[in-house]
C-alpha cells in the first residue's frame, strides 16, 4: 500500500503538479465521480479530461496572504516587536534634540528627525527619477521633429502643386469655353 502511494506522489512531483490546485477525486453513492479542486485568486478552474468526472472548484483568496479571520487582530499580543521596541525607545524622550514640546530645546531635534525620515524614504524608495525619464522622452520626441516637419512640408507642397494645376486646367477650360462661344453684342 505504501509503495503505490509513494510512486503516485513521485509521479505527481515529476509531472510538475501545481501546488495551487489540490484535487481529490471521489465517488458518490450513486457511482458518479467528482473532483474537488481548491483554486487560489484568479487561477483558472480546469475541467477534468474525463467527461464522466464532475469538477467542483472552491475559489479561495490569495494563496500567500494571511487568511481573513486572522487579519487585523487588534490586541497587544498581535503587535510587532518593532513597534514595541520603538514605544520603549520613545518613553521619556524629551528635552534637547527630542522633537517634542516638552523640555528645553525639545524642538531642536525636529530637523534631525526630518533628515532621518528623508534618508529612510530615499533608502526604501524606488530609484525612478521622473525628471530623467521626462527628459529622455522629450529628447526622443525632439529627435524626430525635423524629419516629421520635412515630411509634412513635402506633403503640403505636393497638395499645393496639385491644387494649382487643377486651377490652371479649370481656367484654361473656362477660357476655351468663352473663346468658342459666340460673342454677345455689347450695347
């Protein structure tokens, strides 16, 4: 019994069975086979290859997130150690360079606190510099502006040339029509 189970597990691992979808094929009392599958997030619910097997999918939230009942527990036990240590560090933080309204020179530490906060944001922030990205995009657009303008000017000149030729033809046709028509006497 253990050998077939071990072989099945090894075969499933070798075939790359998806850990996200856990399937259990079962049989009802009527003899119908059904397959229960747990699907996470937006993963597709794949039907069974055998048409006689009914596939039932249970869609669960994101596989890598904390389950809903355990999120947002507001108790001292669920507070992180970082927050607890920070709370202990700030107890009695008053006086010079403390950035607090209490004590002499308490406001002197606010500048240092802002500087420390800026360095922390810079360290944790992305390296995206929008000014450089905008300048690069502007340079890319300006690099093609001369060729675009020359192409546009060429098209305008061709359109003007065609228009002038049409006017000349119309004028010639009008002059020919007036020359062949009998002249009406003028009083």
